[in-house]
C-alpha cells in the first residue's frame, strides 16, 4: 500500500466521521469486520447529548459533565465538546440522520441520568446508533477519497527508526503504511464476562499504543451500565437510560425502590450490584411509564425482551450491571494527538479528559464526533510527510477461546463494579499466568493496564469503587508510560 495516505484503524462512529471530514485528503479505513458489524457505535441506544434548546446551553452541559466525572474531568475539554456539539449534530443531520422531532418540527430531546436538562437527541426512541452508522456507512462508501479495507484486524503498530508511527501490522503479516495513523478501535467491554459491547472490543487499540510507549491515562475507569437486560445473552442487550427518563423505575424483586432512578451511572450500578448480591434481584419496571408504547417508542429493547419470552408491557425487565464504556485509554491533547509522533486516537480508545471517572450519559457519541472533526481539521490540509521505512515488527499472539473465556471470568470476578486489593492482586496473578502460558496477547496487556491502575488507586472515585478504600481522596488522574512484558502480580 502507498504510504501517502492517512490510516484510520477502526470503523465505528469516530473512525467513519473522521474519514468523511478528511475530504479531500486520501485516507484508508481498516475495519475488523464488515462495516456496521462488531461496532459499539451501532448498538448505542440513547443518542447524542448536545445543548440545542432555548432552555439549555453549553455551559450547563459542561457543568453536568464535570459533576458526573467525580473531580477528574478537564474543564477545558468539557467546555470544548459541549460548545462544538450542536454543530456536529447539524453535520449528522446533513448526512441524513433522521433524529426524532416534536410535533412542531424541533429536535426531540430526552432526559438521561445526571443531566440537568433534556438534551439527548435520538432516533425512534432507541435506534440512534444504528441510524447514525447507517448514514455514515452510506456516505463513506460513496466518498471517492476513502478506501475501505474490511476484515482487517490490526495487531501491532509499525514505527520507523525515529520512533514515528508509520502504519500497522495486521493478521497474516499484512502491512498497511501511512503518513499518519489514527486509532479508533473502541473499548474494553469484551474483557468482561458480562458486557453490552461486541466481544471483539478487548482494548486492542490502547494495548497496541502502550506497547510502543504511548502515554496511557485512567485505564482503571470502566463504566458499568446499570441496566443491561439479564436474559443470559452474550453480549447482554441494553435497556436504554431513556426508559428511566420516560419514568421507568428500578425496583428489587419485592417491587421496592432502592436507588434514585436518574442518579449517576456509577451510583445506580453499585446499588443494583449490591441488591443482586443480597439475593433480592433488580428489575426495570416500565409497565406504567411506557406500557403499550413499547414497540413504537423503544423497538430495540422491546425486541430483545420478547425474544427471551418477556413482555415488558406486562412484566418488569430483569437487569444487571454490565461493562459498557471505557473512560481511560490513550492520552491525547485537545486535537487528538498522542504522545507518540504520527499516532492519533479518537473515540472510546482515547482518553481526552472529557469523561473523568464517570462518563455523563450520551457524551460518548458527542466526544467521538467532536474530536474526529478536530483531528480532521489538523490533518486535512497538512503536507504529506515521508516517514522512513518501518522497523521489523512481529504481531503478538491472539487468545484462543479457552484462555479468553478465563480472562473474561477473572475480570468479571475481581475488576468489576466493586473491587478490592486482594481481588485485584488475584486477577493480576491470573493475567500473568495466562501470558506465561499463551503469550503476550493485546487483550492481556489491556487487562493488566486496567488492573495495575485499579490496584494503585487506593480510593473510590466514580466508576472505580474499592470496598477496602470506600472514601475518595485527592482528585488525580492516572498516567502510565507505555507497557512492556506482562509483569507478575505484586
């Protein structure tokens, strides 16, 4: 492949929106599956948060973002994404996304947890992710400046003798070279046994970046969505937060309320976890709030429930917390640049400072489009650089089904909603043993980064809750300068 293009590794919302914004600069998009598959973006139900109504403004949205992030949100980044968000919504409308409208034609906006105003634009109730991705895929396939390479799984970043990233190494030793590389590889939910993410989401992007020395930020902060539908599916279907915005209630098996329905996600997830551990169960009761409107207003949730023989119009929905979103990742500046020359990061694999210790609902799609636009603004008109030839590289092994299932079990047991030092040490020892037996896979590097940072953070903050350190301390972000071989547990 010619090396005069920009290479985008990942084909979710962030990667495809970036590719479109780069026009007319030539770019190549690597997708590990056919477009639209194995992408968390396509599964997003709630929508995209932006201040678009007269009773709202970016400053209020930024303050809600900061409040939700438990002391670790960068105020400048919160201001940036909330200020630029409305224009990015308009970009999506121009691309053909048919967001829901009120009878008078205005954008309909729903209320989600920890927002002070209804500001989440959605499509058909719970189909925002699919609608946005459908529009982006159609536009990308029609764009002459974009080359799409499907079924290409990146395994390692390539760099030249000066340390500048200049491409990626894929399976079967296939190489893609480029003047600039942007990783948009998604999150880490697939490292956990219970997740709402595609199981392919195993932190490979931030693991690859860590291997070449990129600065990693806040890997311990994994957000667990409180209302995954507990029907034994892998991945677990999601009951969107918009249901609670419409008035649905969380109860235990006796029908008793035990948590505020619209509290921050970390609070709700812990409360549900504790209630389930006590044997009382947890349910989302939307019978009165939604009832007969379910098929039309929340078709995705309705279909998931009915496929399991559960009619949410007549019975509460069983729920459980599930690994949902990674606030940590590759540290970037406000333009998406990482600490390594030639490497950029966008979307869930990046850590921009926007989410802190607990992402505000529906800010993920917002951050993705805002930073994709900003990266494109930097790269679109730049003169193409001429990197040196890549240094020799070997792809790390992949985990077979057996060891991967063991890794997911370990992370679910000891690095989930409630953690403690003993469990984190036990998990680190298990990850080290898997590496000794099966090689230094990217999934194991990602897991070790999460566990190491979680063990080092001896406090509880946002999505990171230590039962042995239940109080918070001084707000401080975590930074890790790359990763080498898997270390033994302390």
